[in-house]
C-alpha cells in the first residue's frame, strides 16, 4: 500500500514544527491520543495546517499511530544528523576582487527560495516589488511551500521608510503569509525590525545586509553568509516560530 501522502505530510509537518515539537507530536501519537487532543495541545499556530494534514493522512493511509510515531522520530533523527554537517559560503554583491568574486544577492535569494520544499521564512526591513523575487516566491507558493515573510512597517520605522508599505511588495502573491512586529510588542520607541534573512526547510540559512528590494539584490555592495546544514538554520527558524506563537510577531492581512 502506497503511503506517499503520509510521508509527504510528515515531512511538511516536521519542517513546520521543528525537531523538538515533532518529537512531542510523535509522543502523543504513540500514546494513542486523538487528533482533536493533539491539535488542542499544539502550541504552534503556524504549524496547525501542516499537522492537521498529517493527522488526516494517517487516517487516509491507515497508518497505525505507533508506526506513525516511529516514522516521525526516525525522520527527525535523520534530519538532525543531516543538519549537523555545515557548509558556509560568503556572499558579496557589488565589485569583485581577486579571489573573492562578486555573487548577486538576487541569485542567492532565488536559490534559497527554490531550495524550499516545505517551508520558507524571510525577514526584511524594507521591501519593494522586484520581479525575479516575486516570480520565485510565487513558484514556491504554487508548489505548496508555506511562505512566511516578516517585515517592518511604515509606522514601525518611525519616518525612516517612505512610500508604500513594505507589505505592498507582495500584493501579487496570494497565499503568502505576511507578519509584522506590532508597536505594542516593542520594548521602547525607536525599536526597529532590522533583520534580513531567509531560511528554507530549517536547513538553508542566508543572513544578509540586503533588503528585499532591487537595490539590495542587484545594485548595492551587500555582504552575507549562506549556510547549508548544521543546527543554526533550524535554531533561527525555531526562534521566529516562537515569536509568532507568542504574538510578538503578528499576522497581517493576506496580500490581494
């Protein structure tokens, strides 16, 4: 009997939950808990859809709960071992020098987005519509990737950003989930959401000085680090998920 639906749903749920919470779901399954009980105990709203799909696939594929729990634990263990091996590369946009070739930030961002199979999260201060980025994000959403973009707002920037809201850069991508840092959650006036990064499936992390704009992607001198594997991508993604769960980061209306 094919269990491809279950296997795909397990991978998506694990990517949304991270290793620790995936193990917690496995424990509840091994205890024979009902889907309603498991969803009620889930403290990661951003992963609710993925876990619901997992539980539905367990029923549809007639996977015993104990077997599903063992699969999740094995998947998490293999994923953790894979993440322990880290490859790091420097990324410089702008003029190149001997031995340090310039590499377009736009190219690296596109690679990270295309690498995502289950979940992508990005943070930026400023954002402006940029065709290659819009196309890559649209493709990711179309293939079923859960895409979260966290950005600053005009109000939050306190006059340092002008023009349209950064969220407007993604208005042509339905299904994309937008987040911001409400002023009520900021520790003091003048606090800014200034992080710039992208994480694919808790396995690839791109830390960069560049905003999600054409200037940041193509024209400026920007510096960044691209990490494949190791624990850092997952830890960074877990931190963002926890900020979402606690309401420190808040959903904005879906782009339309």
